[in-house]
C-alpha cells in the first residue's frame, strides 16, 4: 500500500487501485449463505487466508458467524440476538 494512502482524495476504482482481497460465497440447498472465504494477495498470488461459516435458527435467522484459519482452527465468533420489538 502506498505511504500516502490515507491522504488520497480521489474515488477508488479498479482503474486506480489494485485489489488485495476478495471474498467467495457459498450457499446451502435452501439458498442461505453458508460459507464466506477470504482470499488475500501474497507475493502476487491470491491465497485463502480464512473463512467463516454461518449458523441459522429455526426461523432462518443468522445466529452465529464462526471464523476459522486455513487449518480449520477456530479464530473467533459472533453471536447475533434478536431484540424483541425492535425492527
């Protein structure tokens, strides 16, 4: 990343900024998002750097997002709660 990246004032676009990361999404048979894989550029090549899986409740709402490293070791998680009466 250039040393002056924080001082940029132009809009970022594919023409003026190289991408160093992308995501791949997998869906289950019900069409729900199941896995998010993160690929980052290392030495000019994109490599899998981590991935997340999603768990759903009986109503189809996401309740957990679990992060794993490339060896499938857990790295962290987020638990989502539905607050009654809030939309």
